[in-house]
């Protein structure tokens, strides 16, 4: 069984998906809604899989002062989990430790592998809406034969990073993260395997791909991340061509 740590931010305006709010028609409030929907789908997918869900939430101290609120980060993340999970009381919740995403991911993975003796650990961002149960279980199978399994997103980012042994996590998510972590794994003589490419919402290119993919799947009657699909429809998002360029717009 793989322990899947979902690194979850509280869905606060300006804190989550800042690049999206800065470079697309989405406002900071829209980006926060989209992130919350994605996080809900990620948590639900892991719960439905054969993995063990760990909801790894940001500490209040690690959040910049301009995004501080009267509600704790843990409480906001638990609210999303309560709406997404069939048995939220069974989920494991732990605070993240570290100043950067790579540091928090590394501390979580290393602690679980070295201190709790779990067989394998996966790090998943809350923006990985298209991670589904089948992918989680497929990655667990791949981890039986390889020490590291990576799920590439768009623009070289990652929606899944699974490990059987710790690597050097310092700066490991330096873009392109898919290449940086592969280099770190190979430096430790670890075999690396890969999942199929799926978009996340971390970059404008990833968001465009996610919106187009979600709309196409919905039109074809195929499975979509339900919370994310509903949010995209509610926001009226669509990829449009203007002056020979693809842009994210609203219908």
C-alpha cells in the first residue's frame, strides 16, 4: 500500500494558483474556487484507491501574512475534505513542515519512509484534478518494480511523485520538476518509471489543457473530475482561438 500525501493549501484568494489569476481572465476568487474543486477531486480519488490518504495541510505560520485569516488552514482544508470524502473522519491529517514546496514534500516523504517504515510514498499537489483512482493504483503497481514513479504534467511539472526511498529533495521541484527529480533519482541509482501525462492548474498552459480536456470528456460522456468539471462549467471557461492563438476565455 502506498501512502499518498496530498499537499493541500487552504483555498484562499491570492494564495493558491497565483500565476493563473495573474495571467488569465480568472480572478483570485475564481482561482481559489477552482483550486478547492481540484483538491476535492484529488482527495476523493485517493480515498477511492487502494492507497492510504494523508491530508498534508499547510501550517498557519508558513502562509504569508497578507493571506492570513481568522480561520486556520487546517480548518479550511478539513472543510474541503468533509465535502469530498465519503468518510472524512477516517482520513489522516498532518501539518506540513518546510518553507518551500520541495522542502515540505521532502520532509513528508522522508519522515514516512524513514520513521514510519512505509513501503512507498507519493506526493500529490492539490491542483492535480485529473489524478484518478486508476492512476493511483497503477502507480502503486509500478512502484513494486521501480524506486521512483513520476506523473508528468504540462510544462514539465508533476501531478504525482512516488518514492520507495528518499532522494535529495533540496530544490527538487526546480522547473522542469519532471527532469530535476529524475536526475536526483538516477544519481542515487534508482530506477524511474512514468505515468501518462495529465494537466494540473499550476500554469496557464496546464489550465488551458485541463479545461479543454474536461470539456471534451464531458461532451463524450466520459469520466471527469466531478467537482472540477462543475466549477469549469459554472465559470464558463473555454479555450478559444483569437488571432491564431489559443486563449482561455469565457463563453
